């Protein structure tokens, strides 16, 4: 990937730093643009959760396009350092809360305010996407009534979810990136 950038909103065109090493898989511009075209203007004023945040590219895009707040969760200290630099470079840090912790542990805590959108993009091939999705499905009070959860996986990771409160309503594939869209029932 040539580099990351913010593709829309107040920070459009700003370059974002990459996390050193192989531990993150940033979303490509084509998939990210499609994601935000699908969400549309509903992002404005929303509360956004970027789980397994890495560079923070998706949560930063949400803030740039008008989300009121974004919470970024990642366990890796290198990712947290990069994310904080990206928030500073875009001038969006005042709308962000960054926590270095395990995403599943975060979902095991009582939520503060519920989220409108959750983006889940864990490291590949560890089954974390499904564990996180099931934790979100069971996270009472964490999601607004009409919340969306978007999961980024490699298409080879796809499997049945068996969920109670969330239902998949769309799925898109962009090369080796699959986005699955869920909303609360």
C-alpha cells in the first residue's frame, strides 16, 4: 500500500503514518471510500468506535466527515503512538479518546455512552473478528438501537456468525478486503 490518507471531510488529503511492522492491515482507499459512501451523511454527529484501531485510519475518517466523537482501542504500543501522531497531524485529537487495551476486554466492560458505529478490523486469521462480533452482539447498552457494526476481514476468513441482536445486511469485497455490515435488530 503506497500510503494512507484521509479521503474526505475536514482533514481530506492529510497523510497518515503507518504502524511499523506486519501487525496491522490498514484498509485501502477504495474500500474505505465505499464504506463511508454507504454510511453517508449519517456519520455526522455520531459516536464511533474503532476496535483494533492500528493507524486509526477509519476512526479518523469518521471524525473528518463529522462524527462527534471516536474511541480508538488497540493493544500495541506502536499502534497507539502512530495513532496519536495521526490524530495530531489531522487536528482531530480533541474529539478522540484513545485507550491501549485489549479490544475484547474493552467489550467486557460496562459501556459509557452507546455507539452508533463500530469498526472491527483485527489481525487476520486468528478468529478475533468473530469473537469481537459475538461480544458486540452481547454488549448490552454498548450499541444504540439502530447501530451499525462493520467488520473488515480477508474473504477467506468468512464464516457463519450465529448472532442474536445483530443481523448482517450487506457484504462487499474489494480484492482481499471483505466488509461485512451488521445492524441491531
